[in-house]
C-alpha cells in the first residue's frame, strides 16, 4: 500500500512540475512580439551557417536621405529591422524591395544588392549578422 501511495505521489509531483514548466513557458511567450521566423533569406535561398565557431554582430546602421550602401554581398545570414525611415534594396535581376519602419527581413546571402534611402528622413535599422567560420559580414562587389 505504501509503495502505491509513494508512486501516486511521485506521479502527481511530476505532473505538477510539467504543468508549472508549461505555464512558465507560456508566460515567457506572452512577453514576446515575434518579428520574423524563416529558414530562407528574402530571395528564398535556404539559410546555411558556415563551418566553425559562431560569431554574432549587432549594429545600428544609419543612412541619410539619398544615401546608398553601395553594392555588396553578405556571406552570412543577416536579420534586419527598420527602426525609422524607408530603405529600398535593389537586387538587380531579382527586383527591388522597400522596407519601412517596423519591417523586418532576412537579407539575401551571396547575392549582390544595393540599399538606398528613398525617404526624406534618415534610415535607421538594426542589423544582426549571424556568422562565423571566418566568413565576412559584408563584402563590396561590382554593380551587376
């Protein structure tokens, strides 16, 4: 009888622990405002990390009205979030895309592109480069 009671008590404790963990997980998720979740970049290319140690770099990029980034490529995945302004990115044969405050995107990897501030105020965006393995965050390239 004692063994049965002990087993029932252990099961009840385990169930309570699982419920508490699930409740904490739901509470944490309620604090999040998802911006983006994707396994591909903006052009539909699957994301793939380089071999070797990881290196994450986060930066605020500021581009004045009429300014351009210059043609470049990213060797690593890049998450972008527009804080303010309007940024139009030219992907050459793949067309252009315009992003405004509140927009988020996974930038094209290994594809030439040029960002331009097409608005009347500075563009400010958060860029999070998710790289490693000695790959460069950004590499200047010739215009296509």
